[in-house]
C-alpha cells in the first residue's frame, strides 16, 4: 500500500528514458505508483525542464501530457520526475500589471511575484448553496448589450464571432467602459490568450495602456507560436488567479478568454492521439464537461465581495453556430452575443445579430431600481418588432418592396433605424442606459401604437406619446 | 465498517478505475477508494479484475491504492427531512458539505443525507399486535406544514407488528417499531434505505387519465400531460427548457417536486434555491420550497455522480409516491446524463454504437421513463410519478440518438422551436411539432371539471393553426394582399392566439400561471372572435374594420389584465367584442 505521503517521498525519483513519445504525450514504464493528474517534470537532454501532467496511470505505464511540447525530446534521453502533487500555480495580487506565459511564468522580464497561495489550477466545483445569484447590472455603454442583452456581474457571456469580425474591439471596449451604476469599484481584468497572434495580444495591451488600466490587468499569453498543448492549461491558470483575486482579495474580475476555438482544437488533438472515441466532428465526448469546468468558474459567492465575470471569445468555424464549439458553449454559458457577418459588411458596429443573441441573467438585473422600470417591456417589444422586420424583409425579397403593406413599410423603417442608430455606435462611444432606452423608444415611434403589444398603456403614455416624464 | 479491502487500483483514467486483486466484491457494491476514501461503485466484474466508477474527482489516485467495500449497493436514506433539501447526485447534502468544506466542494467529504440530530414528532397509526404488510403506513410525521410524511413499512418487510413507540419526538435512526418477519425481527425507524437503481414495488399500475395541471396554457390546453405520464422537452440551447421546467416546478398541481439539475448550470440551482422559498403555492398558500427536493449535480461536478443523479431523483420520487402523493420529477437535462454514460463507456473502452453512445443507451432511457406511472401503492393508496425530461440535442437537431430514443419511450413531446425562441415567443413550444398522446385520456376530466366545450374549442383552434400554415405558404409567395379577407382573417386569429394565448410570460405576476378556468375562458373568447368575425366578413364587413374593434386590443392583453381570481372580467370583454361586431354589422352589412 502506498499513500499520498509516501508518494511525496518518491517525488524525488527520476526515471530515465521514455517507452514512447507521441505528439505531446510521453509514455513512461516501470515507475512507482503515480497518481492521476500528478504534476510531472520532464527533463530533456539539455537539462531544460518541461512541465506536464499525468493523463492516465496504471501499474504498467504512465501517460504524461507535456505542456511545453515534446519537440527535441528523445526516448532514451528524457528524464521524468513525478512530483506527487497536482499542477498548481502561485497566485497573488502582485500579478496585476504583469505578463505571463500559459503556465503562469513571467515573460515580461520581471521577477516572479511572491505567491500568496498556490492552488490547484483545476479548481474545484463551487457548491451551489454557496453561490449568490448574480443580479447587478453592468453598464457597458453599448446599446445592443445594455438594452437587449444586458451583462450582469458574475455572468459568463461569450462572444460568438467569426474570423475577421471585430470581436477583439468589442471585448476591449467592454473592458474599458464596463461600470456599475453608482460608482467605481475594485476591479481587475484577467486576460487569457490561447493560440492567437502577437498583434491580437498587442492590441489588447495597447487598449489597456491607453485607458491607464494596465496596472489592473494580468495577461496570460499562449500565442500561436507556443506549443498548442499549452493552451489547455492557459485558461485554467488565468481562472485560478481570477478566483484568488475575486474570492480572497474581493476584486470584481472580468476574465477575457480568446480564442476558445483554439483551446478546443488542442483538446481534440490530444483526444485523437490517445485514440479516444470521438463524438461530433472529432471532438471528444467530454468537451462539454471540460468546457463547463472553465465556464462554471464564474459567478458570485455569498458573503464574499468579489466576483468573476467571463467574456470568452470564440470564432465559429465557417460562421456555423451549430458547430460543436459554439453549440456546447451555448449550452453552458448564460447567453451569447452572436456576430453576423452580413451586418458587419453593412458597416454596422458592433455587428450583433439581434435575434440569436441572448442574455439569460438579464431578467433579474433590469427594471425598476436597477436600470429603468420600462426596460423589460421595451426590450421585449424591440425583440418582437425586430423579429417581424426579418419576416418582412424575407417577404420583400420575394414579392418586391412595392407590394408590401403600409404597415410592413413602417416595420422596414423601424428595422433600419434599429440597426443604424440603436445597434450601431462608435468604438469609443459610451452611452448611458437612459440614452440607450430612449433610443429604443425613438425606434418604436416609427410603429403605430396598436402594434406594441408588449408594453403597457402607462409606458406608452410616458415614453411613446409623452415626453419621457411620468 | 470501511475496513473490508476488496482489491487494489490497477489503472486510473478519469472517473473510471480498473481494479485488480478482487476477492469478494459484488456487482453495484458501494466502495471507497484510496486514503481519501473517494466514493465509487463497482460496475463490472471479471475474474480478479473489476471496473469502478468514482463519484468524485480522482486526482492523486494511484495504482496499488486500496479499495474498500461496504457490502451495500449505492442506496438513499429515505425519511423525514428530505423536503426543502438540496443534494448532490449521490445524496450528499450540499448545505452540510458547505459547512464542512466551504464554498468549494472538496473531495472525500461526506455527510449524512438525513440529519441525525433533529427530532420529529411521530404519531403512530397502528397498535402493536396487528399484522402489517409491506408498504403499510404505521404512523405519520408532519414533515413540513403542508406535507404529512407517512412512515411506511419498507417494501421488503412484512409480519407481525411486535411493538410500536408511542407518539413523541424521535430522531430518524431511533427504533420506533419492531416487526416479526418470517426471517426474524426487524427494527424499523423513521428512515429506510433503498438502492437507487432498483424501482420500488407497487401493487398495480393504473390508467393515466388525470391531467397534471401546469398553469402553462400551451401545455394544459394544447398538449396536456397526465399525472404519471412522461414527456420530453427537446430544444437547442437557450430555447427555454429550463424556464419551462422551472415554471412547471413552481405552478403544477403535484404534491411533491423533485428537481434534478443534471449536468447544468450552478446558477440555475441557486436561482431555485433563492426563489422557491419566497414563492407561494397558489393552492395551499405555503412556500413552494416545502414541497421541493433539489438534486444538483452541475456540469462541473463529476460525471459519474451525474449519471447517478437521475436515479437518485426518481427513487426519492417513488418514495413519496408510495406514501400516496403525486410527484413530478424534472430532469434537466437527460442529454447530460446520456453523455455521462457515453464518457464512462468510452473510458471502459466499450464498443460504441451511434455517435459514441453505448449500445445500451436506449435500454437505459426506457428503464428511466418506465419508473413513471400512476399506481396503487402497496398500502392501497393512489400515487404517481410524472417524469418531465429535458433533452439538449447537439446543434438543436432532433434526429440525434438521445432525442430519437427518448421519443420512443415518452408519450408526450413538447418540441422547442429555435425560430420561436429567437422571436422571443415564449414558451417556444412548437404547436406544429409537439404532440400529446394523453389528450383523449384527459378529455373526460376537462369535460367534467372545467367545461364540455374545451375539447371542441381546442380541436377547432388546432385546425385553424394547420390551415394557417398553408395560407402562410401562399403569403410567402405572393404577399398577403392576394388573399381574400376571409382567409386573411384565419391568419389574423392565429396571430392573436399566438400572442394572446400561447405566449406566456414567466416573469409577469398575473400571466405566469393560468388556472384551467382562465385558460378555457381565454380560448373561448378567441374562438368567439373567430366565429363572429368570420360571419361578419361573410356579410360584407371588411377585415380592417373588424381589427379596429376596441375590444380586440383588450383580448390581446387579457392575459396580463385579468387575474385568475376574476374570471367575470372575461364576460365583459366578450360582451364588448360582440357589441363591437354587432355595430359593424349594423353599419356595413
Ligand atoms: N416562458 C418564458 N418567459 C420568458 N422568458 C423565457 C421563457 N422561456 C425562456 N425564456 C428566455 O430564454 C432564456 C433561455 O431559456 P432557458 O434557460 O430555459 O433555455 P434552455 O433551453 O434551458 O437552454 P440550455 O439548454 O442552454 O440550458 C431565458 O433566460 C429567458 O430569457
Ligand atoms: Mg437549461
């Protein structure tokens, strides 16, 4: 029998030689009993240490996934040490203002910050009874979000985008403009880049620099030229720091993770190498659970000041929202902001598709005392009217615009106003929620009052017939 | 009791452990693994090897770690104290776990499912000396202000009641009665155990002909569910499965609700936990939490416990059914459970069938839904378990295996439609794809209890909706102007029905729940508008004029303006609508 304490003692042992190396996987035979998910150090012939983790362990062979890739490793020359503990990362609030690699090692030339704690990067599930249901409205200053798909503190709200669409601009704008009503709070941004190019990382750094918030930002970069396997760890490292900042230091943390599609591809790579039975499009059957392990690390905790709000970005392969990556994400997150290439082509920024976008936590965070009393019905009415616009446009494309009824023409005008004036805004335009809502009513004024079933008489009297004053 | 070593770990891959050196392990035996005593279950035995599925995260488990047997299958503790509690998939009480390990769930922590310190007021119903059969009620405990917990003889016990304690306060594990069985004396307490994978026995199954009233109009009126029935709610992400399940959990007329959050979001469970205690049951005036049990095995909790959570939930439901209650089980989402099966099967390197799912998937789905039913309990009472299962098809495509197999075993189908959800038509239950095979069975109930016109009005409305589909195809090609007023009026009435009746806001205090009376009144008014309008058009009144009748706006908003308690308001709306059309006919016809 070998308990964990004994295993710690064995952690000094070094095994020379691997029985097989396959992609990022190293197979080692004849070891002492090694624990599942144990931290591993692989030393190459030059003496450089690479970190890894046990993916599969048995009395015969141990399979190690090496995060820094296996480039240059040789079967006889590889030395392996099993550390008898899971992969951890040192965290502290001194990490704000700094840049790290995917495993949490500084790459900005500065020294390693002194760690206040050293948690397991995999985190542990939050007890649902410890959660506080999120309901605090975050004003992003972006009408289509604040008005129609409200972001709530503690929410996980991904951006479903496509290649070449301005998801980075939107994420940066949200990170810059996000504020709670009623003043400043202690906030921080944790940024995790997986497999994106240098210029994307530079774009974000610059954007934070310009607003003078860089000191409140920690960046974890596993860029396109880093081994793809490192991407599997990057979001976990970032979220581990986010949890420390939020729950131990009381900060409100916004976590931006880009690009989740690259993350999923790395996962698929490993799964294929291990010969696992794939589910859709070759992605492993556990992709849902794996993504949930990341996305569920957001929210608010009872009796704790801080919070974690997640803004994952993913590019939909072929702009296909039913692809497993957006699909499974949508099943886990609390809504989604969906980009539409066609809107972008018409010069609308942000090119947010009106109908498939959704914020599920919106219902409890808007209305009287939170945003404005007319907000819930107004949003619902805008959605209903805009959805009818889509029908009218389809009809018009078949029978021609001239054949439309006068009412349908009014809807087309409404649709134009909604997209060009309400949705569309400048990349530095920061609208208050009142401006957003008033703009929504301005759009509805293009429709006859009888069409507005979803708002009340009083709301019509104040905002549609009246001047906004009760 | 944990000291029986049954073997050692050979290999660890995720939640599945291969064991070696197996001596006397039993199939489905509950075991604990390693020095941190992680809970697991034996799911395969072969020679000296075994496969164990572990209900906790297996980080750190290593070859040669010991495996300890308990000799028992994975079982639940059943007794007073279940209601209002939130458990994980293997019945660990989450509130207690939080006291033990804080905001995160640590591995290896355990706590008793039923509080051993709390005393319950027991009132015996029988005197010593009588013969008791399995399932007999020997006494009661007032569990919550609305639910009387009936203490029954366990299904595997019968014989002479040798002794029974007098009325008084007892803890769940104190002996309150002794039964002399053919196999010797059995001590009974307020609590019993039952293995989760074995259905609890009943005297007989009965026909399903009482609707489970949910207060949701599209369900009760168009696609009714029967008490003891089964229904699937499939839909892509964000189409409203969880909202529908929550609405039913809140407002349906079951006595007990078991809500299983199976592989879904943590915040959704927190939502229920914060909202239910504040909501008042319209029928009893009591807090909704007093009738609810929550099982939370969220998406980031271990997948094996997710697999078990479904059985845990339905076993709890059967236990209350056996006391003569009507129980509704919501499982959100059965797809996550099926995926847990797939993941475990994959880790065991079994041969996959469709899309990586194991070949036994259909059997497991059938077995699960088979545990629903309207029954005569062992003690002769009526009780039921209704199962409402959400299905999350990848890409929202209903042709995938879980949806398809589920469809074979359920008799009611509420298909959620992406287009409707995108248009914010909620609940997004499609009136074209959905069906209920319980319709004929529950019609007599509506006839007697609500009104004989229900069946015909409903049928007429469904026909109009079918007609509308054909008309809309024409409109798509040539525009609405090409249709005569009589046909445009069909579209007009269907649109009204969708807006005024089918759409129901879960967030509006008046609209969120409609009594059956309100549902029928609303349906009848819309049908009256249809009949009167159609006749007026025949007489030469134009559609434009009919549409302008003031009462039409009132009909569209009646769901928000007329509360359940004042149905007489519908008479007034109806009268105003008729008067409006009378006037038009007088002028234009
Ligand atoms: N009856 C309803 N009334 C009002 N809003 C609704 C209703 N049903 C659904 N919605 C809206 O749709 C959103 C998504 O619904 P819900 O969470 O039930 O989807 P789901 O099908 O369970 O999705 P997932 O599979 O991702 O869990 C809700 O947050 C709410 O905004
Ligand atoms: Mg859901």
